[in-house]
């Protein structure tokens, strides 16, 4: 097989992207299953869906996200808490 063929090049591009996507998806899957957030206003604890977790803004701190409380609607920094 000629390594410079368009199909080989395509595979070389898509394969790492697919693996990176799978890795990120798995990471988010594990993170959403094993962590939750505690609202500082109404002190309820809630979990984020995969999609919301992926798009939750990072604050610069590893275990903190800017999320919206589903109960009282408060939006702000909340620490990621392990279950
Ligand atoms: Zn709340």
C-alpha cells in the first residue's frame, strides 16, 4: 500500500481524532458518574449531564466549574465534589 495515498492520509488524520474524541468522551463519562456539585445558595447537590459538564466553563482551578443550579437557578463557581 502506498503510504501517500489519500485514503492512508485520511486514516492518519481521522484515527488520532477518533481516539482523542473517545478519550475525552470516556473522561467526561467517568467524571459525571463519580462527581457532583453542591450549590452554595440552596445547598442541594446535583449532577451534570455529559453535555453540560463538557460545556461548563472552567475557572482556572482544576476542580471548579461555573455551573447553574437546577433547583434555585444560581449560576457561579462551584467545586467539583467526588460522590
Ligand atoms: Zn441552588
